[in-house]
C-alpha cells in the first residue's frame, strides 16, 4: 500500500502543516493576550491616579490621629460633666471630687512651633503623618 494521498504528498505532511498553522495561531493569541493585559494595566493605573487614592500608611496615620482626637474629646466631655456636677452641687469645689488627670503624649523635641502648640493646648503631631490629611470619605 502506498502512503501518499491523491496530491502525491504524504499524509503526515498534511498533519504537520496543520500543526504548524495551529502553533502559529496559538503564538499569535499569546501575543494578543500580552497586549490586552498591558492595555488593561495601563487603564487601571490611569483610573487609580484619577481617583486620588491614598497609601495605606497615610490612612493608618489619619486613623490614629482620629482615634487620639476621639479619646481626648471623651476625656474632656467627662471633665466638663464633672465640673457641671460640681457647679450644680453648690458651686464650691470639694476635696472629694477630683479632676481627672490630663494626659498628653510625650513632647517631640524638634522645634519651637510644636512647643507653642503644646502651650496652647494642642496635642503634638503624630510622627510620620501628613500635616493636612485629606478628609475621610473623599469629601
């Protein structure tokens, strides 16, 4: 028996040709996939820049600042309530009612502006934070 087809070529040659075409198509598809991934990545980078997202470290610093401010507010509310109760009780301060101690974080020795802020009753800035953080919620 002869293994040649009607065109005089071997049958294996036809399959080799088909395999070559399929291999070329797969490599072309892989190239298209790479191009599409690069285009999508570029679009995502542009979208992130337009949204003005913050870094995780900056968010953590802003959250710590908010936590400290909330604690200070709660302490001041308790102090005001104690003072109001003292005034309502007769207006004379008694030795049995003591004001809660005002605690402040340790001062940072880096400049006169921080010393002036501490003298005015403002807490010193948290180390490594932004001076004017963006509002939480994008507003």
